C-alpha cells in the first residue's frame, strides 16, 4: 500500500514538470564555437631543383679469393695506347759531331741503319740532319780519315726530332816510311878470299849462357868465319840500326823469341823457327816483340873474314 502511494506521487510530479517545459519559450541555440587556429609549424627548407641522375658506374665484381697458400694473381697494368696519328708520324735526327775539346768536325761520314736507311756527311758546322724517318731503333756509324770509327744505337719517336751529340777520337797518325838509304858504290872486287877457318861444333845454349846479353841493347857473338862466310848469333833487346851489305848476301834463322823485321821500309813479323834471306843491297833492321828477347842465327856470305875461326 505504501509503495503504491509513492509510485503515484512520482508519476504526478513527472507530469507537472513536462507541462512546464512545453509552456516555457524556446531557447536560442548557442553560437557554434570558432575553429581553433592550427598550431604554428616550422617551414620546411626549399628542395633543390631536380637533376637528371648520372648513370651509375658498374662496380667490377670482386675477384675470387685465392686458394689458401697461393699468392693472389697480380693485376696487369692498364695498357696505354698511343694515338694513331702520333704512331704513324715521321721523326728525324739532328746530329752534331765534335772532338774531345768540343770543336766540331766536318767531313765525317754518317750512316743510319734502321726502318729508314739514310747516309751523309757532316757539314762545316759538324752537323748532319736526317728528316722524315720512321719511328724505331737505328744503328749509327761514324767514319772518317781523321777519326776513329764509332757506332751508336738510338731510338727515333714519331713526330719528334732526336738530338744526337757524338764525340769522336782522332785517328792515330801514321808516320811516313823513311826513305831507303842510298847504296854506296860497290867496292873494287877482291882478288882473294879470306883465310880458311877450322871445323866448328858448337852448342848454342852454351854460347848463349856464356855471352848472355842481360840488359844491354844487343849483342853479336861470332860462331865461325872462313873465307868470305861468317856465322854469328845476334841477341836483340832494343831495335837495331839499319844494316845493308852491298856485296854480301845474308840469311837469318830465328832460334828464340819473337820480333819484327823491317826490310826496305816494310815491317814483317818474326816468330820462332822463321827463316829470312836478304840479298845484297837490302836495307834491314830488327826489333823485339813481347817479353822475351829476340835471338837470331845469321850467316853472311860475300865479305872476307878478317880472321879465321
């Protein structure tokens, strides 16, 4: 009963409130709130103008690792190729020839042996020019009457003139041959020959030991003399003076050492066991060669012996 009464009171109060709400004037809607300003932001930096990207260089693949215990293979250096125009271009040489004092030498013959053959002589300024040469290695030869021959190897490059400076040595001077001595007039004929000698049997080493020349220029030892024939041993350390027999012939036989025979101005080499025959009127002299003295056996025929032996 009590609960029903409370429910009735609540319903009545709710109905009165509803009636008051309808009678009241309609309220104006509240103005819409203004949108809030966006928060300030930091301006972004200007972007650079877009550029066309360069093509990426291909990265070479890494070399495979060498097996254990084996040294890695060496990478060959890049090959530089000369331009075709420079390889085919012609070069040249500018040659200057001087002596040891720096004085230029004219009249020297120059020959170039290589891809292009050239030759010529140095002018009054000691120069010779060889233009229009193909590139490559050349062998130069220098000759002349007043210089010692000389050879040199050079390399000519296309499009370049190679300067070649060469110093030559003077050629040794050859002394002119001395004039042959004038033969003296023949003496009057000898009616009789000299005295006869005695037979001889001599050991040459024994005579050489007994009459050794030592450091003297020369020594002549008489071995035998009979009539107009004389035999002797001649030891030569230094050049002998010229000899000439007007009415006698002489022969020589080399029994030791080496030397030079100058016969009528012409030199001839002498060796062990050589034989020389010189007719009357022939001018001759001897000179030692080497460290050993020259030993000769001579037989002169045609001169009368002063005393027999």
